């Protein structure tokens, strides 16, 4: 059975997230302090840091299979967190909108996970993930990730000059030169803190370290399969090349 990507149930979560988005905008709720809005915005921020190959190390962080890994239970927790200062009328709208999102997610019976479709019609609603290509998925993924980054132990993030994320692609700027083993140790702590706040280990992170001073124009694996190293004069991120 192949279900069309657009059907009548898709309209419910779309209406739900649009309603929550409007309430947040009207009440100036900012949940995107670490969200990259577009590549040019990131470019301007990085240019103010005075980065050189000697005083900083740039890494990219990737959340694997991000949308299916963000479950309804996490979305609900994130929305309530950012809505806690709103009045009763706004909270009524928020709860109605959440019900629309919940209806759409609990009526998804097939999800795309990596390179194959997976039947998840038997899962509890709280365990359902966002669909790839869903109207609401991008906005809710940003919201959930912002919640995790705001609420988690800030230790790993405090070690960075800058950290920003666009959907599943993040970029971090370490102070000074960071080795592969140091990045692996940092990734362990970052992953642990995200898991603790999320209440599960569904979100998995990998990292790529940029070594522009290397001798070979290659990408190589490290002792940890989650971490690789790019040895090149340019480092691709989003639709840019950092140099």
C-alpha cells in the first residue's frame, strides 16, 4: 500500500503548527537563538569572530535521520516549555493546535527512515516521529532542537565560540586547535546531554572536523565512526564553502 504524501490528514498538523507559530510571533517568543536562518546570516556572524587556522577549529555536526527521530512527546514538551509564559487564551489555542498536530502524526502509518519505508502504525502517538516532507516537519524540528539546546547542560556548548544549526546540519567553532580525540570526547558529552534532556537516545549525532593545514586533499575516517576529518583548503557547509 502506497499512501500519497499529500492527503487530507496532512492539513491538520499544518494548521496546527501555523497556529502555534502565529501565537509565538505575536507574543515575541524567541526559540531560535541557535537556529541558522540562512547561509548569509551565518557568514556575517562568523566574519565577526576573527577566525584563523591557529585560533579556532571549525566542525560540522549532523543529526542523522533527524525528522523521524523527533517524536511527538518531545514536540509537546518543547511547545509547552516555550508557551509557559503565555496567558490562558493563548494556551487554549496552543492546546487545540497540538491536538491537530497529534491527529496528523498518529494517522501516519508509513514513515521514510533513511532509504526505506517503515510501517509504524502500531506505535503509540508519543513515539511517532515527524515525516520527511511533512508541512509541519521543518518548523517543529527547529523548535524541538532549540528546546534541547536551551535545556540541556550547557557545558559542551560553553566550550564553543559559536554554535548554530539549520535543520539537521550544525556548525561549531572551537577555541584553539582541537584534535580528533578531543572532538570525540566532546561529541560523547554533547550526545549524553541531548539524550538526557530528550528522555531517549533517538537522535544520533556525527561530526566532521576541518583541518585546512593537512597535507592531503581527502576526507578520512578516525578511530570513531561518528567522526571524520576533512583535509582541504575549503570546508562545505549548507550552500557555502568556508575558507
